[in-house]
C-alpha cells in the first residue's frame, strides 16, 4: 500500500499546469505605504500545533489551534486546520470519508486569508497563509485525479507566495513553495515544459529550487517537518540519493514517533530502493510494536498495515510460515482501514501459501483477495491476485 506520490508533486505540477490567474480581491482597500514585515505572528504557538499534526495527534492539534488564535491571526489557524485534515487523509489516502471535511476546511481557510489580503494587501504573511490555504486542497485534488482544478490552485499558490516574498524576502517559510515550483519546473517531462511555455509561465532551476527549499527548511518557523517529508521524495525520484531520503525519514520518525506514516515510508523505501528486506521488516515490526503498545496514533490501522508489511518481507526472507501467522489475525478481525487492507492481507496470504507450495490454500486466498478488493481498487489488488492464480496454474 505505497504512499501516494502525488502528495509531493501536487503543488509544483499544479503550478506548471495552471490555466487561470490568481485570486483577485473583490473589495480592494488602499494599501499601506510600506510593506509589513517581521516574520510570522505567534510562530512558536503555531509551530507547536504543526508538530502535533505531524505527530498525527489531530485532536490535540485542533485543541491547540482553538487557543492559539487569537493571539495568532485567525487565517493562520484556519490554514493549519486544513493541513491537519490533509495529513489525516494521508494516513488512509484511498479512503474518501474525510474528503468533504477537507473541502470545507479549505473554503474557510481561503475565505479568511483572502479577506486578510484585502484588509492588509501589504502584509506578507497574509499572502503566505493564502498560499497555505490552497496548498492542501491542491494536493488533495491531485490525489483524487482533479488535475485541472489543481492547476488553478497551483497558480494561485505561486502568485501568493511571490507576492509574500516581494513584500518580505526574509519570510523564510515562503521560500519552500517557490523552491518546489522552481525545482519541478526544471525536472518535469518535456511535454509539460512545452505547456509551461505556451502558458507563459516562468522556467525552473533545479539547483536553485533545491537551495530555496533547504533555505526554508533550515530557517523557517513552521515548515521544517513538512519540508523534510517533501524533500525525501525529491531525493528518491530525481536526486538519486536514497540514503538522504532514508535519513530524512529516520529523522522524522525520531521527532514524530506517534505518526505511523514515517515508519511505513521507511519500510517501503528499504524494500524498493535498497532491496533490504530485513531492514524493511524491522521497520514494519517496529511500527507493529508501537501500535500494539499504544504508542502510535490510529493503532488499529497501523497494526493491520504493519502486519501485512512484516508478512510480505517475511516471505522475501524465506519465512512464509511466519507470514501466515502474522496475516491470520488481520483476516480474522476484518479491518476496514486502511482502505483495501483485508484484500491485501488475502493477497499476501496467497503469496505465503504459494511459497510453501500449498496450492489449494493459495488459490483460496487469491480468490478471496479478488472478492474482498474494494470497488475502486486503487492498488490493483484484483489484477495482482489474478496474476498469482496464473502463476499457480503455470506451475502445474
């Protein structure tokens, strides 16, 4: 159940594909004579709430935001409430239960930030939070395949961040989104570069973009954890530095150990990029231990996912019997989260029985995976189970 790649590229790719101009203030007021600078108001309070989000302690984060604004600006808390919903969605990304809540939170954040830019058009942080209000919505739209709408949002994000930095170049957190745009504008496929040219969007600079992102990571007040998570994808996909990506994931897990997502990603990276099945199994086992001991948030979800993860690596390590023992509790409890996990457990069980040459049991498990796969089947579990059945038939 790999983590969705669109999480990373949504903002930058949406900016490249943008078709519409940024939001226009409906009731412009006379700007102040000088831009208002000085960083983010009550940044420490807001950073504490952001840390709670990255810990996957979403109720705690919402409680902190309820007391943070005021004195922090209300649009800042509105934007972070939206961020909290987006990170909650990422824990179970294929489930759509929280989609309407994300959309509602985005509307509130966009309206409040837009109103702030109207009241104080020379206030850099007002434009920063306007960009922040669009960012989770844009990424969610990429995740759900709404790329044209994401494109419109992406252009608004870019425009708002450029306005913020024009008013206050020392607003370090704003450099991350701009750096992300500059980076992707340089590395995206040629077809998208042609579209960028046709839309009169500025070109990119991979190296400069990466430096801008690192500048925000090192000097920003809010986005260091967020930046590390996004940067780990870049180090995997484009920089060909999986070791750096692994370091970032380990650092994130050390700082935010109750968030299951970071160990999940670490297990996937060890498997895909290093072919280190023991290290991957160790990461999944650590997640299972935390969830069992109540040290991970969303413990039932984390336990189910971790059991399947350890089981898959156990098969790779030549221990299919151990994999079966790990999977049977998942099948007995029939968890509904994460999305499709029951079918994935049956699929992995089929692989375990097949490794033991127990054809009847493997056939039954693969067949159950097909019947239990969710209707939308985003992970192609039915197709993978049918492939398993085909392999069994070919061995006859």
